[in-house]
């Protein structure tokens, strides 16, 4: 099974795929339900162990689900 980093890199770099329309669910202590959802298009770059957003960085190990147009691409 691909890692979250592998999945996001494929969506970003594959010529037939995109981060547009992708929802990324990640653990965020203190938020309602202890998780947040972000749009893939909000990712500025993908680092070695985290993704970079304008607001900060999110480690890949916090991601628990990736959904594209209603299809679950990754879930743990």
C-alpha cells in the first residue's frame, strides 16, 4: 500500500492527476472531533516528512484519509 507521501506526490506530479478536488483528513488535537480537513490545492509543497501549507506544516503521519471526488484513495 502506498504511503500518504507517495499518494500526494502521485496526485501532484502525475500528468493525468491533480490535487484539485482532493480532501485530506488529518489529526488536529483540539479541533472539533480532533481532526481537520484541508483541500489538496492548499498544499504549497511536499517535504520529506511533512506537507507545507501557507499556515504551517503537517506531518504525513497525521493524515488518516485522502478523498478525491468522493473516492477514498487512502485510509488507515
